[in-house]
């Protein structure tokens, strides 16, 4: 079972609110999975992240509130994202 990320600064998500692109800055060096869920809980985007800054294209998603779930080897982090 995954634990919540201990240092919240290890994952940065910006800008928030976002328009077409969002950036995820990960200090994790191992493979990390990112999942984006819409307000009704459907996974609408999934991607593997690398360490450093990852650019995520959100232009095909409708405007609204999304939950970003980032899953590491033995941790996970959740962030709320608003797309305008």
C-alpha cells in the first residue's frame, strides 16, 4: 500500500489554474505514474513522469476541476487542478 508523500515539495504542479499546459516538477528519480481524474472519477489522462520538469498537454480536456494522482514506488500524492 502506498504512503502519502512525506515531503510535499518533492512534487510541484503549476500553473494552477491552468489553461492548455501544466508542468509537474518531480524530484523523484525512479519511475512515477501520473493519472488525471475528472470530477466524476473517470481517469481521463495517464502518463509516466521522469525526474525534473514534465510538460503535460491538457488542451484536449474540458474546463473544470481535476484530481491529479501521482504514484511512486512506495508513495502517492494527490493534487487538485483547475483547468480554465
